[in-house]
């Protein structure tokens, strides 16, 4: 009931129509997570099952930002636990990066989907710019609390959300990007793009993803104080 009241008040009082209307007073990860669970900053709270907030240690060196939770993440309530998460875990290991020293989150915290023709499967839909904008306050807060040395955007939606709309994964992947948000930014492909790569090209795409992550690992090793 408290949530409904707050949502109504935010709307009536001319709220921002974004997650900003739902930010808690205390900006700690547990307080943010609790507040995000009741977020109605955009219509996606009605589409996804639950808010899937970021996870990882508050002292993480690296923050990975994906697009939005997938089907399995939506059910589990945890980011990157489905097929994309398994691919990410394997790639991190091969690159010598430790998920235990990472914070993993998404640009949008609710799963956006449409039913397939038979109504049996939920088909992922890419969030649009206004949904990404509405959800951005959560990501801003996560970055402000965790203060990662490096932010890695996975895929175009995340790269544009974190580093700006002019970011191009194809030309900028694997290179340190200048950002006011961290010591360095990196953009690479989304693990689901690797999973979708057909046939013989798949192993190559996975290797290129691992190579990008190795560049992140090398950057961290080189710049360690
Ligand atoms: N894809 C994402 O972008 N994020 C997840 O958490 C899972 C799949
Ligand atoms: Fe709030 Fe983001 Fe979910 Fe929209 S997608 S309701 S802004 S948490």
C-alpha cells in the first residue's frame, strides 16, 4: 500500500515520470534495492515480473552493465543468471576477471517482452530510449555507491545508456573510453549477440568477446596503483 501511495503522490505532484520519483533517502545498495523493488518509474513494472536490481560487492573494481533482465533473470530476480550469464561467466574466467570482484547490473531493471504467436514463449523486446532514460537514476545511484574503476557496457543499449548516444560498439569495442563516471569505460558486444551468432562464426565471436574482456583485465593490471 505504501508503494501505491507514493506512486500516486509522485504522479499527482508532477513527479519526473522516472525512477527518480522512487529514490530512497539513504543511498546504500540495500536501500536502493528495496526502493527499486517498488519502482513504477515507467510502464515496464507492469510488463516484467519483478525489478531485477544489480548485484555484486559494494567495493567492486569493475561494473558490467547489460541491457535488461532476460526471461530467466525476470523469474529469478537476479541479473545474468540465464544463458547470457553463463556465457559471461565463462568469458570472465577466460579473461582472468573475477565475478566476485565485479558488480553486475542492467541499464533497465524490468524485463520487456511480448508473447510469441503461440503465447507459450516470451520474446525479448529491446527497451526504447525513453525506458532507458526513465530507469537511469538506478544506474546512476549504483555507480555513485560502488564507484567502480572501470565500467564495461555489454551491447549497444548499455553502451549508449552509459557513455552517450554517439557510442558505437563496432568501432569502439575493447578500447578504453573517456567517461566522467569512472577511471575508464569499455564497450563490447552483448553476450546474447555471441549466443545468436550462427555456426562456425560463433566460436570466433566468443573469442572476440573474451579478447575485449582481456583488454579490461590488462587495463586494470597496468593501472593498478
Ligand atoms: N541480458 C542482459 O542484458 N541482462 C541480463 O541480466 C540477462 C540477459
Ligand atoms: Fe522503474 Fe526501471 Fe522498472 Fe521502469 S524499468 S519501472 S524505471 S525499475
